C-alpha cells in the first residue's frame, strides 16, 4: 500500500501534504473572494444595527433603515431573495448566495419587513 521512491522515502506523506495545502489555499481564496465583495462587512453591520434597534423598539413603532448599500451589493452579486429575515429572535442579513450573517436580539415582538425604495421598514407588533 505504501510505496517508496528511489531514495527510500515514503510518497504517502507528500501526497497528504499536497492535498492539505490545496484545501487550505482554496478556503483562503474563498474567504478573500467573499470579503472582497464587501458583503461580509455590510451583512455584519446591518444585522447588528437592526438587532440593536429592535431591542429598543416598542410595539406599534415603524423603523426606517437606509439599506441602499446593501441593495447595491446584493444586486452586484445577483442576489434578489430575502435580504433581511427575522427568525427566532435573530436577524439574518444575506447579501449573496453564500449564507449570511445572523445576530440575536432580546425583544420578543413580531416584526414585519417592508421595502420602500432604498429603505427597509420594520413594523414592530405585539407578540400574539
């Protein structure tokens, strides 16, 4: 199963070393590509901003958030699905197909998300 080369060394560790290097550099390139689109930073910023605003919100409030840069990045990445989702007291912002960023909040209200041009409107309702 293990073969030796002419110098008496074992080839198997070299193959494993090459495979691990290829895996490492492919993950590194994936991260660099994901971060270079700007989606990574804006997903975090918008998710945290929305979560912090929802923590301070009261039922009956309408909160208008400028989401222009988020829409631009999503359009550049050809992503048009739900950019902002609220699920189980967590805000999930996705500006591309590769997942998104999730940030938890504490308030237990129902929140509807509407789009108005370059703005996102959050309607905070009493939890029924």
